C-alpha cells in the first residue's frame, strides 16, 4: 500500500492531535525523517525508580518478593493494578449530584485543579484506602496534582505520563476512577502491561524534533492561543513509534472496561492511551487523577485533605480552597 506520509499507515487509530500536529508549524525535522525514528530515538534509561519496582539481582529479587503482597508483586511486574468495587457508591452519588447541579453534562470542570474548590472530587481522588495503597505501592506519600473530569475519552495517543517530568524525577502515578459501568465502545483507557520498565520517553529527546519555541517545558505550560500544547504535538512522534513497536514485538494491548466503583492505578512510566471511541458521543463517566511524590523538590505546595492525603494548591488559589 502507498502512503503519502509513512505515518498515515496507522491513521485509523492515531490520536486526534495527529493530523493537526503534522500539518502545523512545530517540527524542525521533515516528516520523512520523523517517520524513520524508533523507540530508542525518543527514550532513555531513567535514573530514579520507586523501591518496589527497581530492578535487582536474583538474590535481592527473591528477598524482596518473599515479603511483598500480591498487589505489590503485580504492580511491580505489570506497572498497573486494578481494584474492583473500591470507591463507595455514596461518594460517587455525591460527586454526580454536584455535576448535575452545575449542569455539566459530559463536560469537565474547565480546570485541571477543580479539586481545590470541590471537596467532592477529593473525597474520591484521595479516598483514604487509596492513600494507603499508594504508600504500599510507591513507598511514599503521593500528592494529587491534577484531575481530568470530562466524561469522554481524552483520545490522547500512546504515552507515559512521566514524559512531563524532569529526567531524574521519581515516577508519578495515575488513577482511573469508574463512576459507572464503562461501555467498551466509548474509547477506554488502554495500556501495555510491563512497559513501565522500558526505557522512558524523554522530553529532552523529543525536543530535538521540535523548533525551539515548541519545546518542553515552555510549550507545555504556555502554549500560544490556537496552537497545540507540547503533549499534543509530540503525540505525532510517539504514537506511530509505539504502534510500530506493538506490531514488531507482538505486544498485547489491554483495555480497562471497568464497572462502577472500580479503579486502575498506573505507574507514571506505563505506556497508555485514551482510545479513539468506536461510537462518538458515548459518555465515559470517570475521574482521572495524577499524583506525584509529595517530598520531591520543586513539586509545589500541598495541603492536607480532611480524610488524609495531600493535594497541590498554588498559593494564588489558597482562598478558593473549600473543605
Ligand atoms: O483518556 C484516557 O483514558 C487516557 C488519559 C491519560 O492519558 C491520562 O490521564 O494520563
Ligand atoms: Fe496519560
């Protein structure tokens, strides 16, 4: 088959930003050159790891496994963990009532830090059993950084969330909370088990494909109006590379099609995406939370939630915090 642009081979399942990105002004390399890049051209061996996941020699491996719980061993090996029926119905109802009062429909709250103003979101995102589970899995307190509250697939292409962090940062984590039974045709969360132990997609290496004004971090935090953010632009590079890798190495793609109250926790280096929905406009009722190590330098100011757990608050938003 002939493709005008070799990346178009994967077009039917490519992220929604793909066409916009490759037709935009962002890249300093030609599309032909970009399409030749492989995973090793965008990834690097990370220097920091959570204790549980870190690779060890055979004896140490046996010592570690002898004391770990089944959940810890699963997370260590797979980079994700599913807990069924984890969030109580009352907390979900309370949050859905808030959305109803605000007449959100399937829309999000319009800001990734809506948890500052709405304790209903924090009661889910910082559910005490989850705060505890994070200590078990990451061996540290993880603070809430952002929440995605739109009831649709993000349609983000393949990526690890840790590509937004500094090279030597400790791994972050994400949690996918199902607020209802999720229809598999709504574009579920998809992931590649074990990919948290691959080399880590690096913002520095991705930057070499971009014109200076579109590089991380400035293009991540301050994208110009009408232009894609850094994450949206680099999807056009990462997405086809991961698809090629899936094809060449015969990797298994798993989908999370949860029931109400189920959660999936994923390690910040697990490769995942929000699938393109089979049926457009189908609701996907979920909250997605991103969490980072509380004690890591430069992460910002966290406040303690009433039931335990911590959430990031920019000092400018301090007056907006509600309990
Ligand atoms: O839409 C999805 O389920 C994927 C979301 C995602 O990639 C993220 O929140 O980090
Ligand atoms: Fe993500």
